[in-house]
C-alpha cells in the first residue's frame, strides 16, 4: 500500500511539474511574440511593413475575411467615377490602414516624422490663410481616420476634439499612444450630445483658440444611424452629378463659433505619408461649396478613400433625416 501511495504521489508531482513547465513555456512564448511584434512594428519602416503583409491581406480578401465588401466598393467606384477598381484593392486598403496604425502605435520613427510634417504643413497653411481665426479641421476618410485625427492635434491649438458618432471618451489606446508620441491632445465628443451648456463650453474653447474641433465632412448618415441609433441632421446637395444628402455638422459648428473650416486629405506617395490641403471655407460658404470640395477630393484620392464599401454613399440616405 505504501508503495502504491508513493507511486501515485510521484505521478501527481510529475504531472504538476510538467504542467508548470508547460505554463512557463507558454508564457515565455507569448512574451517573446509580443516583444518580436513590438520590435517589428517599431524598427521596420512602415512602407516596408505594409508591403510585406500585402500578400496576407490579399489572401484574407480572397477567402472573404476582409472587413469590407470588395464587390460593393468596386461597383460604387464604377458608378460614381467610371473607374475600374482593381480586385481586392479596397480590402487591401483597409489592411494597409491597420498596418499604418500599428506602426504609429509602436512609434515607428519614419511614420511619426511624416505625421509631424503633415501637422507642420497644416499649421503653416492656417497661419497663412486665416491667422488668428478659430479653426475647425475637416479631414476626409482617406488612408486612416485615426492618423488624420492625430494630425489635427498638431494644429495651432495642439489640442483637438473629434465630433463623432462614437461614445465620448472612447479614443482607443492606439490613438492616445500616437497622440502622446507627437505631443498633442485628443478628445472625442458625441455629436448628438453637443447641446446646451456643453456645446457653449466647446464653442468657447474653439473661439478662444484653445481647441480645434475635428469633423469628418464625408461621414455618411448611415454611420450615425448604425452607431448612435438616430438620424443625422442633413441637407440636400448635388454631388457627382446627382442629388444626395450631406450632414451639416461642419456648417453648424462653423456658424456657431465663427470658425474657418480647413479641409484636407491624407494620401501616400512613394511610400511616404503626405497631406493634401484641399482649401478652406468660411461659415457662409460651406452650404454652397462643401460638396464640391468633397467630390474633387474623392476624385483625386479615390485610391485612398475608405468608404467605397458603404451601401448608401450620399444617395440612399433616410428620407426621415432632418432638414
């Protein structure tokens, strides 16, 4: 009996030891993988990192694992611009967006330098065309909306607040890490909740030059319906030779704060991130001219526009949207 008991106990000890070794090896492997991932994204230039992962993005798109609908994107591009988008282009664009954001999160030096250069160009433009005026930045959804928001934190105020359909205070860890790397500040505000005292508080900050609001002018009403469960205030426009609707956030906030709206689009050229400043509009000009700026930007930078996969674009918006 004693021998049997000793054998059972030794068997348990061996199993416990092997289990401990297995857990240790699993933890060591996970830590090594994280360390290698950080090293890859921080040391490999972002243009090379995204290029090296392009075959994987294509495979995911072929297998239907892409985050976006390639067929809808290609149909929309052909419908609006008459162009033949390369198969899986849109899925690869979204995969590249994720690669860029990972590189920025891990502070890859080349990308951080490019972001700072974009911010410097934005500040120079504002100082030249509207010195001393309150400013609202209106970036389009090109390359990466997160990186575009970070560029806005490098504006004159060095503090940006995104007017968004997402919940307030939900800036992701990756966004905040990139913002910290470039030395800016970023907040997120819910468009539907901007009213009363809170609206007056943020408008005062804009007029005093302490904050630059950020509004994506090409955001489609279907986004707000999906995210917030309510209709977005829109106005009738003509865009791409057809009647459509566009949200009025830029116009409303510009009128309230007497701010100039500065439009821009990020793009890539020769593997480097760049910025195309599309122009600026006073509050009285936005209603008549904003749609044409968006249309011209989408035509020019269609390869980098992230919204081709959306079903409605600017046309099939809810008929119940506010006037």
